[in-house]
């Protein structure tokens, strides 16, 4: 188990080969999950600091980002195995034998994993079928540390095939696994408005200033600054753009969905993609709709004609539904329970039965889906939440959820109270003839 200092250091790639070199894949710690409590704390700390200096972040947007992060990590034990699938098979045909315990191997993987990530990230923007997955990360209209947690449950699967060439170069699987984790963690701290380019450091390394451009919906921000650690890749391949002092960056998508519902955000673009493919008049154009850029249309260049893109400029009104304080506390408390369940899944999935893991995942997904729908005041949300709480009570009444009977009792009482509250709200909704009823 890593110390707190090591967990914080991992977010800034402040690690070395002496303590992060392993001979076997099973010996590599789950660095990402170990850092989750630290990332959550730092994200909440940033939100607190913003509030104290008079620049408060929107709680609803931060809530959505945290909820997406819970789903991403809850499914990490499944999707992470896809990223390097087939790596060991390819390693049999390696061109060189690089020693697993050599610092040169470690530093070589450090650089080349980041090089591979540049192309992963660029492909996620330039191939519409991959953008269907990656767009979720860009859907936040704010930029803070919680935005870094907004990663699709399918995102890791979209990395498949990009790191595998390193096997042919002779890099051992454990070394690559270590660096893919640290490369991912490094991206956390650049999602902030608090820091700039860091002077000369910004010529080589990714900084918050560079990454703010990447998250912009302004025309000059689109498809720029893909790198994770070394921004030098963007400078070499012509995708670098400097932040402008005279133009405010608008965060989010060029055509911003008006919802905080996490599950809808995860998958809605696949419907958009399907409709685009279906609308094409030839098979060739249908394939281009899948594998060309999101902005492509028949007759346009591969990435689309920039003159046809929406001209997004500040200020742009943000989707900002408000809830009564008691509902904010409620949805946040149940998101915390989903986060704790996610930590349990990661800790026990190797020893627990598949049925137990499945039950936890169903609980996590339904919790996140329903409580985030409450933020949108979706008409069916009160009924769904009452049903979710009732289902939990029915299950937990006969089956222990934790190792502590006292905690199980407290959870049962809390879910019973929640069911009562939302059953009452459901009756209000069902009796109303107003489509857009707002819960108070």
C-alpha cells in the first residue's frame, strides 16, 4: 500500500524506477484506485478555495463530474484488461530484449507511453466513432479538478491497440502498465484555472494553460494540445495552440447538451452517430461518418470544414438547474455511498463472486443514474428513486451488505427514510398535470 506522499507524488509523475519497477504484471499496484481518495480530496479542496476567494464553482457540474468518475473507476477492473490485451502475445515477437529492471527501460517506456497517448488522444478527437466515447470528457462547461474525473466507462477500451507496438520493441508488460497508470494520473492536475504555463517548463511539459485550450469550444481551441505529459509532441506534429490573453475560453462541447444526467451523457452521442451514418446516401459516406472527424460532412475535408463549425464565443449561457439545499445534500450523500461501493468493488473483485460484483455494479449505476436525473428534475426521477431505495431495502433486509451489522442497520434506516421522502414526491408528480413540474 502506497503512503500518502507517494499517492500525491503519483499525480505529478514524481516517481522513479527504484520503487515502481516490477517483474510480473500482478505485482503492479492499482495506482489509479489508490489515488482516488487523494484526487477526490484535492478536487473538493479546490472547490472550497474557489468559494473562499469569491469564484465558486457550480455544484451541479462538479457533482456530475464526480459521478462520471465513480462509474469509470467502478468498471476499471474490467476495462483496464482491454487496454493491453494481446500485449504478451506480441511480446513473443519482440525485436529487442529490454531488461525489466533497467532504469533505461523504465525511462524509455516513460517517453514512449506518452508518445502513444498523444496519438490515442488525437484519434479520439479525429475519429467520430471514438469521439462518441471521448465527448463525455469535454461535456463539462466548467474546468476544475473534478473535470479530470469525467471519463467514460468505455474510454479505456478505446485505447486498445495503441500501446501494443511497444511489445514489439521489447518493453515488458509490467513496465508499460506502470506508465499508463502514471500517465493517466498526471492529467488530473492540469484541469484547473489556477495555474498558467509555468514559463519555460511549458515549452516541454503540458501545463494547465495548455490544457485549458484543449477543453475550449472556441474555434481556435478545437483539436489542439493533445499531449499528456510532453507537450513537445503537439509542437512537433502541428497541433499546439497557446492560450490567448484577449479571448475567454468557453468550456464544453460546441453543441452543448442541456442535462446533468450522467448515464445519458455517457451514451447519447451513439444515437447522434447512428443518425449521421443512417443519413448518408452511399456506403462510402457512411464509413466516413464513422471514421472521419465529428465535423465532417460529404464533400468536406477529413476533419470537416472549419467555416461551418459553430462560432462559440464567451459569454455562453450555461445549463445551471438549481435544487433546494436538502436535495443537494441528498444527492451528494448518495453519490458518496456509490463511491464507497466502488471502492469495495475494486478491493474485493478478485475474491468476491461475480454475482456479488454484479450486484454492486447495478447498485452503483442505478444510484448514479437516478440521483443525477434528480438534478435535471426529470419527471420520472422521484418514482425511480423511491423504487431504487425500496429495492435496496428488500435486498439488504435479508443479505448483509457490509461486515458491520451496525452500519447495515444505519443504511437500512437511511434508505427507508429516503424511500418515504421520494414516495411522497412521487405522489406529487403523479397527481400533477404539469409536464415541467419542479420539485421543491
